[in-house]
C-alpha cells in the first residue's frame, strides 16, 4: 500500500524546488494534492507536466493574505472532501528581490518593505494556512502539519536577519502547535533543510559548489537535492511518523554538525 493512500494534502510553494518534489512524491504515494503557488503561469506548467489527472489540482494564492489562505483550505475540502496533510513550504529568500536584488542584508540595511515581505510569506503563510487547516483536520479526526524551515532557523547568521527570524519562528510555532493539538490526533513537525539545489540559492550557487564551502563547511561535499528533502517531508506526513510530534528533522549533509 502506498504511504499516503487516501490522504488529501495541501502543498504550498508547489511550483518549483522542494515544493514540486514534495508534490510529485505525494502523488506517487497515493495522495490527492492541492499544489499552491503565487504564479499562475508556473502552476499551469506544473499541472501540464505532472499530468496527474483528478488527483491533482492547483490553486493560485498569496498566502501572506489570510483570506487567500482560507480559500486554499476550502478548495481542498470542496475538491477532495477534507484535509489530512498540510505542507507549509512557501517561502522567499534572504531579501525582497524587487527591492534589493540578490542581497543578504543585515538588519540595519533591511528596508521595512523587505522585512515585511519576507516575514509575510515565510512566516505569515505558515500561520495563515495552519489557522484554517486545523479546523479541517479536526473534522477528519486528525492530521499532519509539516513545516519547512531552514538550518538558518536553528543557528545565528550574520546577515539575512528577516529570513532567519522567520525560519526560527516557524520552528517554535511548530513546537507550540504540537503540544496544543496532539490530544486531537494532529501532529506538527519541522524539516530544516540545508543548502538545496533550488532557484532560491541561484544567486550564490557558485560559492556553495566551491571547494571552500563544500569541504570546509559541508562534510558531505555537495548540495542537497529537492527529493532528499521531500523524502523527509513524506516520512513526517505519513503514519510511519505517528510518534513524531514537535520534531525538528535537519537534512543538511552535516553542515550544522560541522559548524564551529
């Protein structure tokens, strides 16, 4: 039997990178999936390429907006009859690229619009989607929330303060949810990826692939692949992880283990 057979899942940030890998893997494991993103064009491409038939639908939404997050959960309920799994993966990189392209900003250098944008998507989307997913899961008698944070949510970083603040908040929000909803058979866990081959790290991929980084800071000697994160998300979403609640699963090739 496939590991998510009969489950209904919402995956945010589904059109590329980790979100796409999670979406493909969930479908292969028997889930019916609502893939969420902000860009309708990218979602159309995703839908065409996956060609998953009636088990998959896309939904365009800005999840920093609470009413749009509510609409996503409602769409899952209307299309598939309920909600069992929420993967909060939507996110943006270190800065609001329309304001300061490619930058990694200290707090003093971060424009207010940049801070609000990063926090709104990276943290606000998790809050908004979870807020509306929880009642839907209560109706089903349980569920699983998997939040995608980052290793930068577990350690200090000399720049990218908005990003690290949002990811750190996700880790502790997950812990809080896990303690509050365990009695309702709803689990909440976090995956903290290291540097993964996705569009988000395109601005500094040359450094991440350099010998300086790969062998001084990453014992595994390479960047991770989206499917390697998706496998961790699948485990936490599935009934195999029935005793995992409030957990933080770090998938980083040993970067944190090697940190001085």
